[in-house]
C-alpha cells in the first residue's frame, strides 16, 4: 500500500491546491522523493497506520488484495512502491519470499528496521521504480504486486508495464488494486468535477498528507491522472494478458471526504448509493514461452 500505500501514495484531494501546471521532467522525481521522505516521518506516528497495532498483528493487506493474490506461501513476490513496508511484511509473515521497492530512503530504512524488529525475512530496495529490473539484476518473480495510490506518481505507464514484464517469470502474475481514476476528478466532498479524468500533463500541487490533513504541513508533489485505458494499455503493450478486471464502490480506507462506514469495515461515498467507483483491480499474466 503506497498512497503512495499505499501509497504513494498520491494526489488526494484533501487540501489539494494547484499551484502550477508546468514542470521540468527531470525535477518530478526529486520533488516527490522529498515529499515522501517527509511524509514517512509523519506516517510513522499517525493513527491511520497505527504502527503499534501493526507490530502486534503484522496484518495490513486488505481482503480484496489477498483474494487476487491467492496463496502466497513459498511464492516470490516483488512489491512495487511499498512505502515503509507494512504490506510487504504482512505478506512475508504469510510465507512469501518478498522484495519491497520504493524510492523513499526514509521509507526503506524504516521498512528494514521493522523487518529486523519483527524477525521476518523480507528484503527492501531503494530505487526509482523504472530502474528496478537493473537494480535487482534481472531477478524474476512469481508475482508482481502494487496497490492504492501508485500509478498517479508515474509519468509513463508504458515504461511501468515494461518493468512489470521484465520482472515477472514466464507464467507469472501481476496484481494491482488501485483507486479509481474517477475519484481524482472530484473535489473533497464529491460534489463537483474539478480535474481531468486522464491527461498527459501533471498536476503540481502543495498538499497535506492524507494522514495529517488538519494541519498546515504541506509538501509539493507532482502527480498524473491516468485513465483506465492508460493503465490497461501499459500492460497490454508489454505483452501481458489481462485475466480479470474489477471495479468496486467501496474502499478499505477512510481517506476521502464525505465517506460512510459500512458494517463490513469498508467505506463508501455517503449518499451516492454506489454510483461512484472507488477502486479498480487488474490481474494480468506473462505468457509462458
């Protein structure tokens, strides 16, 4: 989970204020890494992540994700944009041989410390996601997994799909559970459409993090709104075969304005009766040669 957790995270509309629509491509990575290094320090002490509870239970991966991943025991997994590793460590505890990758030094340092403290065997690597195949020296995995606020941090989803294809074994599976791009069109109350469904140009904003939106602790971020076609074509153009696609009117996280809790512990947009999709999922496979 990036939110980035998910991360990511992520261009949440909480406190979102567009300050500029022009940017230098070479700057986006530095800007976002600085933001996520700062956010990691905030997230470690937030009630949203509740690190003390996590250390007791080591359980953070939502049920939807687990159902799509299947039995992970003994499987090699690459977790892209892992933030400080809660989901990575949860899957490690479940028996996966897992490597978590993130671009934030603060996040990866924290993930490694948690791994040691919890006595688990997860591995963590700090690098640009686009460099993962090279940094991991061509290592191949049974599963590549990413979730919740990840694609909006990436300018090029064709290159993203290439990373996935290059790191999957033949016959391996890719799983993504992500916030639906329709979400990023609305204001915080889901009462007005303010942003594009999909566009090539980024939004450069100053915003508070999703766990700390009540104070004035803002970071500058660069994010992209990618429509579903952009996501799917990033996979299809790299010879990945889509096995399933899902859309869901709930979120496992209470991150947005105007949300109502359901009896099963999920959250929906209040008063919309399922009219706005909050999540989508894709499962794709790399064909065996």
